[in-house]
């Protein structure tokens, strides 16, 4: 076990963040502790400016509220500058290759943050860039979201290890990343999806290995009640992710028994927390659950800022 002192000296400079699978539990713990420190004093960084003189190129091939605004705000508070590049703004959207984009941005900037369709695109950016590349959501993973989720769980439950988290819904990018986060940090995760929408086998297998280290129990099921029974945390996400619009009708039909209803959450512990990365699309959970006292979705959204600041400060600073 790594000592607390070593953790406080951890050096993540120049690392990529494509998925939390590449980070040890100690490194994730370090980023969470950094986030807590930054949360207490984030406006103070306006004075010390740890990223003064540094710039971040932000490629967004899909829309975003939380990721874009938290990252731009984080760069401002850390004293650096963020450059927003939508698909319409840069030549990447008109056929320039990822390889060339990565090499050019590496000559101008100190970091690249990218929201893309195919996960292989962030991998290719990282392969060709000589500066850190941060995944701001791909079809497979959303690591920045999960750092915020872990911080939110710890703030509300006082711990991570030994909790039971239920995921009800799609086996999508957020679910994949949450399985990594839980399996690394010792949270038992029960995943209830319809048949055909499970978390991919390669992700489950990788997480089983992480879980052996942490002691987390991972259960893949099709039964939402089994997943939610006595859960400390209940999580869902949209049934139709960005890029899946053409499948919306089919998916909504397949997911009709996976809506987080009041009846379903009655199976969780009375003090359970409800989480959702947002945006809420009003199909995946009842309004009364989303708006309930148990819902911590806006704390979770706020924590995107503090955890992103910890990532930017330590990977780019
Ligand atoms: N949760 C999340 O990533 O939200 P945005 O799509 O608004 O960035
Ligand atoms: N699964 C969703 C998450 C949005 C933040 C999507 O990929 O659209």
C-alpha cells in the first residue's frame, strides 16, 4: 500500500487520460484528494495561476454543456487559456487527419482535450501528440465524469469502499467508465441492462481483474430489482446517447422496464443517493426520483469543475 506522503508527491505530469483503467487506485485517490483541496479554494488559484502561460486545445465533435463549461472555467481559474474547437471550426471536420491535427496542436498547445465519436480517435490523438490528451467522452469511456461521480459519492457517503452501487439502464460509455472506477476503488457495482445492451465483455473482464485487487463485487444482471436492492447509490444515464439518434425508437422500447421509478428505488436503502451525469432526457428516470431529496445530480455536476481542475493542474501543470 502506497503511503499518504508518497500520494501527496504523485507526479502525473504529461500523462494522458483516455480511460481511468490506465490509472492506479492510488492515482485516482490522489486526484480525488486534489479535487477536494481545489474545491475548498478554487477561486484562490486566480492568484497563484498554476497553469499560467499554458493553453489547452478543446476538440468537440459532439455538443456539451458540463464538460465544455467546466473545462473552460477550470482553465480560467488555473490561469491558463482554453481554445474551443468544434468540428465546424477546424480542418479535422473537413478531412484533415487526426495524426496531423495531433502533431500541429502539439506545436502550439500544452494539452488536448477531445470529445469524439470513436474511442480509437482519442487513442490516435494520444499516439501522435507530444502533449497530454484528455478524453472528454468517446463512444466507449467518459473518465472525467467518473472522477466527479466518485467525489460526489465520497462526499455524501463518507467512503467509497464497501458501498453498493446500482447502474440501471444502458451499458454505455458512462457505465463502462463507472465499472472501472468502482472496480478500482472497491465499490460493489450491480449493472442491470436489457439483453443486448450489456457492458462489453472486454470491459467486464478488465474490471474483474481490478476488482480482484480492490475486493469489489461486480454483478451483471438483467434484473433492475436485484441491482437496486439495498443499494447505497442508484445511477442511470440517457437511453439514447449522442450519435444513436437513429436508434432512439428501438432503444426506448427495449429499455421500457429499466426506467428508474419510485417503485424501483423503494428497494434501495432509505438514504440512497440518486445520480445521473446529465443531461436528463426525462425517459430514463421519473421526475419524482430526479427531483427527490435523494437526488444529488447537481452536486455531481458541480464536481465536474473541481475534478477537472485536479486533472488539468496535475497532467499539464
Ligand atoms: N455529463 C456530461 O458530460 O455533460 P455534457 O455532455 O453537457 O458535457
Ligand atoms: N451516454 C451519454 C453521456 C452524455 C454525457 C452520451 O454519450 O451521449
